[in-house]
């Protein structure tokens, strides 16, 4: 499976529940408290900015857990056993779902 295929798949088919309301305000990674596990629903970034995230395992459906903040205030998250530092501007573009929220 090539990276281009994955990129097209992620852009065209974000993971959403059947009752997803596109007008509802979804929480973003910056809204999540430390140690709260959430599921990545959608990445609202252009393809060229999305590519490094996908290469590091940030795919819709993966579990994220903010574990601390960098000295500059950027979130550091645990993704599949790996710590990733994410810029605050990028974290605002990562739509997440809390467990039991049914997609809203």
C-alpha cells in the first residue's frame, strides 16, 4: 500500500459515526486534558501538512493521550506507545472524540 493511497483514503473517508452532525462542534486535541484518552476522528489540514502526521502514525481511528506539554506549551501525546510532540497550531486541527460520546 503506497503512501499516496493512504493519503487519499484519509482525506476522502474520515471516520465518523452514522449520526455525525457536521454542524456540531467537535473537540480538538487542544481541548483535551492531560491523561485523557481520545480517538482521532479527522485531520483538518492540507495534504502537504497532513503527510508528516500520517507517517508518524496519527491516523483517523487511532487512540491519543496527551501526557505533558513542551516548554513552549505544545502538547506531547502518546500514540501507540510512542511520544509525539505536536505544534499547538496543528493540535487545533485534530478533531477527536471522547469515549462514549457517539461522535458528537
